């Protein structure tokens, strides 16, 4: 599944000039796959900390460096997108929600991602899942988690709005002898996983059984979201925040004290700068893409690959999910198209 056109140069003459706040996504793919281990992940960016051997692998897996989108589609879906597929290749689009009460109590919207991971784990399809979780020491700070039990999968449910470099845990999964994992990540992370698979880095690529991409209109810097926006502007102690959500506005649910909201226009001032260079809203290279998109208690779910559709349908057949179809003339479909267009044009 080799994809042509991927860069083959060393760090300093390739990625070295991409490691800027406005370009680098902070996905950590380059740090993870570097065979010389000359890169470190510091302050959400890779830095050169040793002697580079100019193998070019770092630039080959970077989601921002030389991404041949159409070739990647053909490699992983068997074809390029056609006219009208404005949010990427898909087989079906549905809304769904979990039937699991334990997941429903902690999930962000419909609990579809958590339900699929739990089903895959309990059926032995995967022996772990790379997800994001909340840092108990730093309120609302996301961090990557290798979930190795049903309890850990459920505990990781929900959306984090600061960046979590989930790809870093591919190394841990390999080191721990994992055979098959589910990977959940943002669009840029899914792109990096696909590039890792495309250049046949088998140690990391083949361990990923399936990918679930999360809709992403941009992530917040931790200081911007937590200290500047929530603490100072909204007057909320971050330790008291039970949940953050975006439904036309930024909503902060406070423990035993109801909610406070702020306009998206104001909240977007605290987004990370890299968002303007990412054109993918709905994780177009994932096996399954999922997001709330304004829904209450449901997840908009895009089934893109045969593997993703089979996994989803198996979970439905086991009675784990409730589903509804989404028509092309629905407001929800039009909203997905509109946001995808805006993201592709560099608007958020």
C-alpha cells in the first residue's frame, strides 16, 4: 500500500521548517517513528535532541508535509472521492446512540465511539485502545491513554478540547506486546496513522486494527481554554468543571451549579494557531468518523470503510446501538457539508 510522493529528507531540511505554531499540529507522529530517537516532544512540538540520520521518515509521516490526499484515498478506500463527497468518501451516514447505561452516564453525546471500542475489546477484536483521557492533576488537560480494560475504555469517554498526542502511545502499545488496537484521534492524527501505514512501518502500522476519527473544528491551547477563558473570563474554577461542550456556543457544566455559556466567536480566540492550516473537519481518512454536530444525546456517524461499516453493523446487531439514517436533504447533512467546506477554505 505504498503511496508515492512522500518526502524522503532529514528533519532539518524538511520538518525542521514546519515546526512552527501555525504549521505543526503537534501530533507527535515524527517523534514516535524516528528510528534514531533524535526527536523529543516538548511543549506540544517535536524538537531535535540528537543526531539526525536523514532517513526522511519523519517527513514521510507528517500530516502537514506533502500529503497526497487523493492517493491516500485510493490506497485505503479503493477509490478517490467523487463529486458531491464534500466530507470525504463514505458508505453510509447515520446518527446513533449507545444503549449502555454506564456509557450514557459519562459520554459526550451519543456514546458511539466508546460503545464500539468496548464491543471490539470484549469480542477480542482488539486488546487495547488508544484514546484521550483527562489529567487529574491539571483540570481539563487532555493526555493520551492506552486503555487496556473495559473500565478504562468507559472512563475515557467524553471529549477533550485541548490537544492529546495519542500517536505517542503507539510505542507503548508495541512495547507491551499489543497485537491489535483501536485508535481514536483527531483528523490530523488519522492522517498521520494512514501515512505510517502507507510507507509500511509495520511495527506501528499493522498494530492498528481500525481508526475512529473525531470531528474537529480546532483545539484550544490549555492556557487559553482553562486559565484565560474559563477561569478569568467566565469566572469558573477549572476544578469545578464537570463537562465542556460545544453546541452553537461553548457550554461549561459546573458541578452542582448548572451551566455557563459563552459565544463561539469569543471562545475561538483561544484556539491553537494550527487550526487555520488543517482542512479536514470530519477525519476523512478514518474507518469511522464521529461527532456531536449540535445533536443532543446522539452521535453523527460516518461509516467510511468496509471494515468500519462491518464493525458498526456488528455492534448494532448485538443490540449495543440505536441508529437512524440521515438523508441528504436534511438540515444535519447540510450542516456537515457547510462546516466541511469552511474548514477546507481555512475558516473555523
